[in-house]
C-alpha cells in the first residue's frame, strides 16, 4: 500500500517515491498502471520508463492539478513539458 510509505519520513524526492511505489507494486504481482495509480492521492504528473517491461507511462491526476504535456516527434522521440509556449 502506497499510503504506508511516507515521503517525508524517508526524506526521498517525489520522483524516487513514485519509482519505488511502482516497483514495489509491480514486483509483488503483475501490476497494471491503473492499479499503481489508484494508490496515489493528491495532485501528480509523471513520466515513468519501465525498463523491465520496455514501456513508457505518462500519468496525471484526474483533476489535472500538475500540468503535463507530451507527444511523439516525427523521429519517435518522446517530448515532455509542463507548459506550452509559442
């Protein structure tokens, strides 16, 4: 359960927290991204590459509190940003 891991208790970054929660859930049993995300509370957005499964996950909370824009360029490069400027 992600709630049992306290971010401030271990003084880890939010990025490290997301990675550790995902890896823990994935390694316990086959874990879908949807299941892993159901454990998160509050605003979030992140991009995670699972090297074991060779997949990229792009996620944002249901309310879109933390902006995240992504897309694939012509050469299949993944572009990621937290704001769009012209």
